[in-house]
C-alpha cells in the first residue's frame, strides 16, 4: 500500500488530478452547510444575471436561479451517480467475468455470448433504450449507464480470470479440497482486484460523461433538480445570448473528467507490476558506457580479455556494483570456467563483454574488454552488433526463454545466420540441418520444422548451442547452459561443447556454480564472489589446492562419489548485497579464518604465474607453493 502511494505520488500529473478531484469532492461535501441560495427557487425578475453580479457569484440561469448553488448541488448529484454507476458496473461485471472465466466451458460460452450481444449495440443507443423502457429519471439513467458498462468489465475480468484459473496455485487449492466458492474468494479475487480498480479508475470519468449525456437529452435528472448534464441541456437555447449558463457546468464537467482520468492513469501505472519495474522503458540496444577513467593499457593476453571491468546498476539513488573490476582472459581453444554462488556477478560480467546488460539500469563504468587486442567498450553500436554472434556468441541458461515460441527452430537458426549475411532459402535449410547435426540432434532434417515446445529441454539447449555456432564464432560464452538439465543430458552437452572446442578451436567461457562441471570441462577457472574474482588458476591446481577460504568452502559443498561418509558443509550466511559492500574482504562475515585485518581496506588480487588469490590469509600461501 505504501509502495503504491509513493509510486502514485511520483507521478506529477496524477497528483495534480488527485488534488483537483479532492478539492471538488470537498466542495461538494461542504455544499449542504455552505450559505447558498436554494438551487430550485425561481426568480424571473433576475433572469440571466451575468457572473460576479451582486448576490449571484456565477450569475443566474433562464429562470433566475442561482448558478453557483445549482452548480454545486448538480456536481454532487453527477458525482454520486457516476461513482455509483461505476461501482455497480464493476461489481456486476467482475462477478460475471470471474464466473465465466473460472468455470469456463459451457458456462463461459453462454455468459460471454450474452455479453457479446450487449456489446453489439452502440452503448448510447442501448442506454437510451433502457431509459425509454424504464422511463426518464436520474435513477433509471444510473441503471442504464451501469448496465451498458457491465460488458466492458465482464470481458476484461474474464480474460484475467481465465489466465489465473489455470495457474498452479489454483490447481493446488483445488487438490487441497477447497470449494469453488472459496477458491474464487481467496485465490482468484485477490489477483483480479487490481485489474478491477484499474478498469474502474479509467472508466469513472466516462460514466460521468454518459450520465451527463442522458440528462442533457432530458432522460436523466428531471426539473427542477439540477445535475451537470441537465444544466447544460437547459442552457442550450441561450448558448449564444448568455453563454455563461453553458460555460459554468461545461467547465465543471471538464475539470472533473480531466482530473479523474489523470488520477486514473496514475493509479493504473502504479498498480501494474510491469510498468512498476520499468518494463515499458525499452532497454537500449547496447549497455550504456560511462567510463570515468581511461581504459587500462592492453596486456595483450588471450583472444578475449576483460580488464578491470566494472559494471553497475543505477537504480534510483542506489548503485549496485555487480562487476567490480573483473580481469579475465581466454585463449583460442581454451576453456575458462567462471564459478561462484548465485548473484556473484557471473552473468553480468559475461553480458558486459558484448554490451548486453540491460540499460537502464546497467552502466559500464570502467575497464576494458579487448577482442584481439581492440577495446570494445564504447564502440559504435553497429560494430558491436556485427560482432555479436559472429565473433562472440552466447548460450543461455533457459533455452525455452531464448527461443521464440511461435517460430520453427529451423527458421530461427536461419534468421541468426541471415542477420550477418544474406542466405538463400535452400542454402539456409541445408545449413540449419547441418547445424542441428553438428549438435547431434537425431533426424535433423525433420526436426528443423519443430516448434520449441515440441522438443525436450536437452534438445532445446542443443538448438541454443547450434544457434551460437551458426556464424562460426571464435568465442562462446555459455552462461549456466546445463543448470536446467538433468545429469545425463548435462554430460552429453558438456561432451558436445568439448568436442566443438577441439574440432573448431573455439574459446569457451563456461559459467557455472558446479565444481563437477568445471573439473570435467575447463582448463582454467576463476572464482567470483560479490562481483570480484577471489581466486584464479589452472583447474587441476585449484581443485588440488584451493587457496581462498571461499573456494575451499565451495568445494566442501560438493559430494564426491565413493568418498565415503563426509559431512557436506554448507556455507552459512548469504553473499553481501552489492550496493552495500563492506570495507575489506566481502567474504569476511562468512569466513571462519577472518581476522581484524580482513575488514580494513581493499585486498588486492595477488598473482603468481597463472595462480591468483585475493586473501590476506590464504589456506596455503601463494609464493611458497609456487616454488
Ligand atoms: P550470477 O552470478 O548469479 O549470474 P548476476 O551477474 O546475474 O549473478 O547478478 C549479479 C548482481 O547484480 C546480483 O547480486 C544483483 O544484485 C545485481 N543485479 C543484476 N541485475 C540487476 C538489475 N537489473 N538491477 C539491479 N541489480 C541487479
Ligand atoms: Mg547468472
């Protein structure tokens, strides 16, 4: 609730609308105690007095009635009718929509076809017909306006309910033996209420207009009773001679409807979770770069090299240092592993290489990424796009999320190729088959016409790998490509990547949180913690002799086959949040070897040949072991 109000308060237009509307409502509430003339007393001697004349601040109408008094009483009536109509329409419409959406099948069909029939009439004609049948009068106008808006709510809410009624938590409630009525009240309703409120807030203004329209036509409030619509209607004949009689109610309608709509839009934006997280602000095509320091000079290491790479997320006034100065490199034909707990900055580091971190909120604030020695940070987007997929390709964790659900996998493969070079239909098909064969999908010629959902998880991941291979890249960055797969499929995928590395001389950066995978595939490994590398070295070397306490603790978490009984030690605590990193070692709070010095000042990454460790008190000292 608080979050909703703060979000709403940040929207200036909505706030302005809210303030104006509150003033109007306050005025209307105070109307009975204000010293106003009787709105219905005629005084034909004082007809059409102009505004600001004595005793009539806004003038008088064609029967000499005080316009200010009529305006306030009329506004009260119009608002009351508009709000009531909205509440009635929302309640009825939502009830109909929820029932139709929840029960589905024949119930849904009968209800929704009825609703469709109502919707087939122009709503104002329908409202006129209803009032004609019931007889003119404000109450009947209210019923008519509510009735013509019920279908709108019913359709909206039904759509949402259909989505919710098939969610797992509803199935779970059903299996737990809850009655339908209870499921609707406790599981479905709380999820549709925001939608109901949104629909209401954006339609109340509309309903006030519709009520005013009916009154304008003489079908709503009956004389002498004033509402905004009937005031306009009565003023029509004097529109040219005494325009103030029309302007007064007209301006009030404008103010009310404008303020309600502005507020309603604000409410909708604040309640919609997608808008809240900024999903509608499209991410830029490449990560924003704001390097304060110049790029470090090249060390000329490897085919792909990151030097002191810093990537941050700027969310409001918080700064998350997701990658805090990461240096890595990978040679042709080599496999580098990056390992660390979830949230340690592995993905952000990997995505920064090709400028794929979403901006906003991502910003690359320092360091360099060198491909064949050339710095890529801040190069024109066209050049970056050219390199994506052709020089450096990615394989992501969840192949279901990376593949487009509505296109055949073959077409998606061809599209990946076509974005780099034109390719004909036949050639494309042949190439797609060749790629699927390269990742050992059986019966590839038939499989290219499959949709992603027709394949198993392992096969989809193979398609992901095939797509990464489509343009013969030199480097493949695989971000936990096997985490979603079971062990046998994982082993096959790893063997496949290893083969590709040997046969094509691919450089692979393999991100994982699994030491078993690292041992099987990687030549070298870098251990990340809280956005920095804490240890690096040859895989065998690190596995035999972990130096950083974090690495040692991570390895103690891995069960080993045939090793007999051993306690698997979980690391207590959680990694620090990267917007409030402690001074000194980020692991200090969880480390059992921590000493006072660990918490003071920055701890450098100490290097000795291929081995590096960022720790003041390593398990075995770096220098000594190298000798
Ligand atoms: P992992 O090592 O599991 O791949 P990530 O690289 O995805 O971790 O994330 C590293 C850190 O970056 C996380 O701790 C998270 O707090 C932060 N982060 C990631 N994405 C965002 C974002 N969009 N906004 C703010 N912080 C983010
Ligand atoms: Mg990740």
